C-alpha cells in the first residue's frame, strides 16, 4: 500500500512540474521515482517482481 501511495504522489504531473520549476527535480525526487515507480512498472507491466 505504501508503494502505491508513493507511485500516486510522485507521478502527479503537477508535482513534477512544480519540482522542475523550483529546481528540485534532482537527487531525492529522482531516487524516489526510481525506487517506487520502476518496481511498480516492472511488476504491473512485465508481470515480474524483484
């Protein structure tokens, strides 16, 4: 459930635009996206789990 919450939060277009405009679309955000979205996509789209 927590992973789902991260995916929903960090994949919002408004959040990404806001972070990009304020110059914060770097380290922490990229790491969060990588750690939550990549496994989610891998599991959902490719039917694999890590």
